[in-house]
C-alpha cells in the first residue's frame, strides 16, 4: 500500500500568479493540494488542486483559516499563505502552539517584528548581523528630516505593508520632503537610499537552513524604477549565499519566502532591503535554471533539512525570463515592440505561461473580457449625459 501523499493547504493571492508558479512545484514534490481562496478565484480551476474551500471576503477567509489551523488535528503537513498582508496578519493573530508548528521564528521577540511588517527592518538592522541599510521607524515628518540629516540624502520612505513598489517614495533632500504635497500615513520606515543594481532571492527554508535558492537581477520594470518587476535575469551568484543562509538562520522561516537585495555601486556590498514572508514570483523559473525546488519541498515537509545540500543555480549561462502577463502588458502599454517580439512563436524566450495547466488562464481571460465588456457598456450607456442647454452655455 502506497503511503498517503502529504497534504498542504495553499492560501493564494488573487489573479493568476500562483496558478502558474507554485502548484506544479508542490505536485512535483508529491503533495496533495487543498486551496482556501476567495469565491471566483481562477486557481479553483487548476488541475493540480484536489479540494477548494471558498470564502466571500478577506476577513472571512482569515477567520476561517484561523479556525482551521487552531484545531489540534488537521490534515495538512504545511500551510502556505501567498498573500503578503494575509500572511502577516496570520502571524500576528496565531497562537503560540500554531506558530511553533508553522513559523517558529515568529515566537522570537527579535525576529517577530521582521516578519510582521517592514517596520521590523529597524530592529533587524540594530540587533542582527544582517546587512540592512540604516533604518528608522518615523512617526512624523520631523523624524524623517532628522534621519536624513543623520544618514544623508536621498532617503527611501516605506509604508509598513505593500509589495511591487506600493507605498514607497524616494526623497532627495530636506527641501524636497518639505515641499512634498502628499501626506504619509504614519508610522513609516525611513531607510538610507542605496544606488545600485537590484534583485530578488527566492528560497525554500526549514530549521534555520536554506534548502534551495534562486537569485535574480531585475532587468525590466513597469511604471518606472519603483514599479513591479516584469523581467529578471537569473544567474549563479555565490557571493549572495552567505546572506541567504543568514536570513534563514535569523528568521527560522519554514517554506517558501523571498527577499529583495541591492548592491551598492560604490562599495560593491550587498544589502537586504525587504523580506517577504511568502512565496515571491520567481519560483516557477527554477526549472529553467537547474534549481530543484520540488526536492527541497520534500526535505522541508519530511523534516530532513539538515541532511539536504543547498540547491542553487550552477555556474552556467544566465537565464533571462519574462513574467506573464506583466511584461506582455508593459510591452503593449509602452509600445516596446522590440521587446514584444519575445512573445512571438519561435522567439525561444522563457516565459512563465503554464501551458500544462491552461484552464485557469482561460478562466482569467474570460474574466478580463467580461470586465472590458462591462466597462464598455457603462461608457456607452450609463455615463451621465450633458444636456444640450448645459453644453451650449
């Protein structure tokens, strides 16, 4: 009799990211996959999913998840929350018994703030050996001004939550801050600005160890330098492995996570600028880069992390990879027809369109078309009409 497959519960973010990037890895690891999601999410159509549990709102979903995991006996070997704010809220609400099993690092008084929000970067900068730029939690503009005076301008201002560049502002000087019209919702994190190339590390961690990691540099963005990445260059960067191992030790994170790095163009030093307690988008590209995340997941779920050698990209040619639909959308919006050629048949460019699981993409396209039709109908029929008398006046 075959042993039962390890069951995992996945709590996804909206859209098509998870369908294309995470589920095949879990299935390669031999997992049975249950999904807890909002009603109507496209992931429910995936052929990799065994059971779907739906809720009508984020709050209802979090309440359901909290109730489910508080049971002393539940069927899951792991709970994977890919929605960042939901993951951080669960860390803040979960009791110690669940955290001991799910994310033991959250029980550490030093690492916990680091997992809860970006504000925890200040404590990590002060209390750990992680290479983090000077950071300070600020409660008012005057404190940002004082921080800029102490560390030098420019200064990066970050909201406690958000990803893909949301809630981030770069302020070049004290005068620029004083003249800035937009307000900040305090508290915020002020961080010394570092100029240099940027990228992301994806990692599977367990027992304070990194089991597999994938390093990439951002090569294209949508909406400017603070916008979300749409293309990345994956390459072997062994000089970043000590930082990956230090992050795993400090956070004691269990499962899929990621962090943003930047290399100072003057000193060449690498800095950690954000930590994401959730799967980040690049895991799907591991199969193109020689990184076996499936085997790392098996070691994580079986508790054999200490017997597992780090899996990372070999020293071969770098791999340029393009996000669907984000890079395709950028090409169309910015009329970058040269880059658009990468999406044409025969280009041999590497994308993360999951052709082996096409139904979720079909559902997603159908939803987008319905939204466009509804918007078109509102534009034509329902927008307020201006009377001829009003227009003539």
